[in-house]
C-alpha cells in the first residue's frame, strides 16, 4: 500500500511498534509499554526483512509462553536478579 522501500518499512515498523506498545499501557503500565515496543521493533524488523510471518508467530508464541511460565512458577524476581546483577 505504501511501497516497499527501506524508508517505508522503517516507518511502518516504528509506527506499529509504538501503537503495539501503547495498547499495553492500561494493563501493564509504562514497563509493559517499553517491553512491547522493543518486542514490536524486533519482531517487526524480522518480518520487514524476511517477509515471512511464520518465524515471527513462533517466536511470539515462545515469548508469551515463557512469560506465562515465569509468572505461573513465581520466578520473575529470581530471573531478573540473574539477568540484572548489580
């Protein structure tokens, strides 16, 4: 619809990532928005580069399943401490 130039793809990825992030604000707050924007930028960039949705769908499902399991088993704090040691 807008063409397939690098500038168009970049603009579409940026706009959709921000919209995706803002859609998470009411449920997850500022931190959820930041995480969703970063995830949207990564997944959107992969799709813009490859043009294939299957990999992004599988990666998104794996990401969501990992998040659910981390919350379910109540290990979020321990994992955060492993990743962000001070």
